[in-house]
C-alpha cells in the first residue's frame, strides 16, 4: 500500500495530503519529538493556538499517519480507513442536522481506532453538545483522539465541558502552538 493510498483511505482532504513529519518546515517550538512520540504510542494529542496558518493541521495529519504506521508495525493493521480525518465544521453540521440519524453518525466515528478532529470550536453552536458526546464516546472506547483548535485553553473550557477536555488530555499531550509561523 502506498502512502497516497493510505491518505485517501483516511479521507484526508487534498490540501493536507502532503503533510508528513518529514516535510514539516519549522521547529514546532521544540515540540515535534513530543508529537511524534505521542503518535507512536497512540496517545491523544491536542494542538491549539488562536493563530491560523502555523501548521497545526499539518502536524495533526502527520501524527494520524504516524499512528497508523505504528499500528501497522505492531498489529499488522493494513486497513488505513481505521484512522480518519474529520472536519469539525462538516461533522458538526452533520450532527446538528442528524435528528434520528445521530446514533448512526456517532457509530460511524467510533469504528475508527484514531480520529483527527480538525478545528474544534468551529462547529455550529447547536452541535457543541453533540461534538462533546462524540469525544466522550471516543474516550470511553479507548480511541486515539487528535484535535486541532484555534481556541486557547480558557476558551476551550468556557465552550466545552471541562471533563471532556480533561478526558482528551489525560492520556495525551497538549501542544500550545507557540512557535513562529512555518517557514
């Protein structure tokens, strides 16, 4: 299986299909090794900063791919679709409009061993509780959760139940993306 096939199975959007640790340009504030190790051990990762364009999603996609690769080495799990990229905007919109299909959508997310939730906080306001439910279910099932967000810690705790944020970070790392813009 080629890297391109893996990326397509993970449903990583085209603008992010080039994102790997190998082609990262920048220093990530010295946090690159922490992200690599967390991905390798399938720990949760939360990468946050209010600035855009500094590479949060690049590193999150690289971590998702890296997690699959280590899963492949450990358990020979060739199915890259077990790891999945989710746009919070799209997922939030689907959850907001789901009605009776809510459980079906959540069950689909739970099929994955690892989920990247890109841009936490960008979902429609009415979908916030449903996003919390998804994160809680992922946590309870022991799934790896990788999150990017433009919210800083105080805003995260104001918008989301603090228990949800704690669950994401108790078996993982928080990366404050305080590095300068990518080169």
